[in-house]
């Protein structure tokens, strides 16, 4: 349900949205679209592949764009891993779509 709500919200702000229900699917869709994404929003806690592992794989594939991580709770080790992977920012759940839109549109 959260995934659908986010997709509708970001689409309403003129974003083209590609969704994935877990980290492995996200990585497959990234590769299927030849990595052509202006920004990526991921959850920290996902089935099959967590956020830090997904971000590490995306960076390993050469993606240098904006990555935002949403989380209700973030461990110190996850926060450190994200900083090392140059994540652009964090959204604490729950958050307003407008906050996510603003963060996705900010320049690095």
C-alpha cells in the first residue's frame, strides 16, 4: 500500500515512477532501464535485499545520481554505510510526499 501511495504522490508531481516491491526487483528494473534514472528513492528495510545492499550494487553499476533512503529506524551501521556510499539524504517515516519531492529535486 505504501508503494502505491508513493507512486501516485510522485506521479502527481510530474515524476515518471518505476516501482519495485523488493531490492532484487529494484536492481533488475534499474538494469532493464539501462540505469537511466534521475533519482532513486529506496526503503532501508526491504525483503530479499536491504537498502544498503541495493545502494552498494547501484553504485557498483556506476549510478552516481541522487539516492534518498526512507526509514522508520536507521541503525548506526546502516547510516555509516549510506554515508560511505554517498547517499543524498534520508526521509524519516512517516513523511509528506512534498518533502520527498523537494529532496529529490534539490541539486547536489
